[in-house]
């Protein structure tokens, strides 16, 4: 061992002794820091992973909506289904479901005493959704509706 | 043993550095992610495709009642990358930058079936008609200048701001096409100076600096009200209520000095509408300085009739007699019976008048309804300002004390008695 190596070793021992005198060693401190950073990185990474997995990618279109018992819609009633932008028109012969999205350019039509009017471009429809006046070129879209085995009305958006 | 300890110590030291880098990298990634706006998705009913423009642009007002964002979204008109939250990427493929109605992109932004082109009815092909209008082609001014400087033998237009062809000529003055005006091919210095100094009031031109001339290009030049505004501010509005001040951003700014081909801005500062009217030396009747331009001038006159014309005169046909008739004849009218009548549609879109079936409206010599008018039970007429909503009543000339020569029925003859001194 050379004289220089011997001096380095002595300084190192002295440094360790000083560190021990303060309650921890330099080696222990570095080890603690390394572990801390690895664990913290892991936690942050885990948080990012969870955020990624539970990310809400935005609105999705529901294709089937359970509207509850069909007995809740007696003949003569007109029921707005806001979540589907639709209206249920219950008649003696059955239930008619109309999309309130205007077949012209997609605005939501509003119900009036004599039918429906599009607030954007003025298309008008009768109370059953039939076209009265453009610029729409077709009647309001009829949505598929059925009663399931439990007696619930199921509105199909597709 | 000493050697093994040294190796272990070395490994601990070398593990510390990657740990620091790992932590810093994760913190940086998190910081960068948090700088992005909170994602706000929109699912327009017309496209049914999610877009995230509202993440940054929630504060913009609805552009018009006819274009609600819940139905149209943003991308349908503006283009852009609908899923991006990075501003640069989201805006990279936008049409026309901030103005999707610029005529270079209006066909894609505003056109399309069910929108403003692609219809069988000419009256609904707005973008196609505007592209043929003299406001877009500037064909009249170019033809006049080229004729004046001997570059063409007559006043028939041959060139426009852009090249365009018309396969379906419907009027006697319609042209089959125009070439693009190319100043570099002109030899006369006067025409070159015109190209350099005077091409700033057509629909594709950037306006002259100044609040009086402040306007956008394309459809928005008229339908987005900018007169007197700072164009650097966000503007998200389209309207059918276009006041004369918007027209004045092009039509009432001053004159061109044909000796040196320079624009001379008007020097007066009018304090009232009478003196603000176009061309200080001319005289005008009450209608002209009381009403807004669009109260009388029709969509075909302003936005083109689908044909290419050589000048304004060929497309300007509204006269005093359109509303007032002549000594011999009442003005042309039409009683609304068709639920699809254009008058009903327009009065719905700009409800200054409550028109219905059975109402009688004035019509132009080309059959266009003046949908802001109505004949009253006593035989007089009412007109509602399209921008102001103000109601005016007026009578026909027939049966009045007017002594006008029946052979002289153009507006200029009416001005001889009815013009107002200024």
C-alpha cells in the first residue's frame, strides 16, 4: 500500500467515524437516499399508471337505455328522455320513440303545441315527427323501442 | 474483503445516479402532463366524433344561433386535430387559420351538402355564388383599368382575382370564365401600380390599416361585424344583421386617385348618418341614408347570382320602383302560400318580421322576396330594418301626386325631386 492510499484510507475512516458520531454513516445516508428516490419514483409512476387506467376518454354514446316499467308510460303521455335526446309518445297502439336531433343538421328540436320546431334553421315537424317544412328533407328519426322480459322499455339508440 | 466492499460501495454510488435521473424524469413528465389543459370532450350530434377543442376554448361565445357547437362542434368548420390537447398540433391543420370563411377554404369550411353549397337550388349555393360575385372577382375594376390603359379593347371582363369558370350561364351578361389577373404580365405602369396599390377591397384582400376599414376576408368580411374593432381580439360571431357600417369598411372609405393609382382616404369625419353616406359629393333620398344597405339590396346583388359579370351594374337591379312601383304600376308582390318560401326561411333566421302564410311581400324584378316587407290592409307597405329592427311604412307612387314622366322611371329621376341637400 502506498503512502497516498494509506492517507486516503485514514481520511475515509475518520470521515466514517465522524458520521457515526452524528448517528448515521455516509454509506447509510446514500443508501437511504437511493432507496427513497426509487420508492418515490415508483409511487409517482404508479400514480401515473392509475391516472392512465382510469382516464375518462370523454362522452360515449349509449346504445341501449332502460327506461323502466312500460306501465309508467300510459297511452296519451309524452315523455322527454333527456339522456337520449328523445321523446316517447305513448299511444293506444304502442309507444313511439322519436329522436329530437334534427335530421337536417343535428340541432335539438323543441316541442311546440302543434309539433316540433328546430331552433337553428326553422324546420317544422308535426306531433308525430312528420316533416311539415324544411330545410330538413326527412321526418324526425324514429328510434327502436322494445319491452324486455321484465316488462321494461328498452330504447335502442343504434 | 476490501475489494468486495469497494465493489459494493461503487454499486451503491452508481445506483444513486440512475435513481436521481429516474425521479427527475418522472417529475418532469408529471409537470409536463400537468401543463396541458384539463381535457373537456365534446360529442357533436352532427358528427358524433369526440373533439377536445373546448379544453382551451370554453370562453368563446356561440358563433350564431344557426351553428350551435353542441350540434356542429368546432372541427367541422375550422378543421384541426380534434383529439389533440397540444395547441400546435391541434391548430396545425386548421382551415384558413383563424378565419375558416376565407375564400380559399370556404368551400370546405362552409360548403357541403345541407350547408352552404351543393344544393340544387342556386339560392342556397352561397359559397359558389359568392365566388362568382364581383366582390370576389373584382372583375369590374380590373376590366375598367385594363381598358383605360389600353390593355384590352372593351369593358368586358377577362380577368379576376382568381381564375374561375362558369359552366351554367343563366343571364344575358354572364361570362364563361375569367383568367387570374397577373400583374407581372402587364406592361403598362399604370396597371402595375393599380395591382400594387389598389387591390385591397375585394373579398380575398387584407384590408387597409385602420379601424374604418377593419374587416375579415371571405364570408366573414360581411357576416362578422368588425367595423371600428381591433382585429387582434378574438372574434367568434356570424350574423345576418349587417349594418351599413360593415359595408362601409369597403364601400365608403375614400377614393382612388387614378392619376397616380393611390388610395385617398376620405378626410371628413361625419357625425351623422346623412353625412356618413357613400361619396360626399352625391345626393341621396331618405331611404338611402336611413335604411341599411341590406334592407334593400338583395342576396343576389350582394353575394352574386351564380354568373360571372363584368361589373356591378350588371348585377344591381334594385330601384326605387322595386318598393314604390311607378305611376302606372304597383310594385311587384307575392303572397306566401308555399311553406318552403324563402321569405319564411329568412324571416325565421332573422326574425325582425313575423311572416306567415297569406302575407304578401314585395319581390324584386328577378323574383326574390324582399322578406323584410309586407303589404298592409290599407294598401301601404311596411319594412323592417334587418339590422336595426326599426319599422318604416311607405306608399306606392301610383295614385300619388307625383308628376314624373312615365318614360323616366329609373332611380336617378326620382333623385331629382326627392334627394336631400347635405
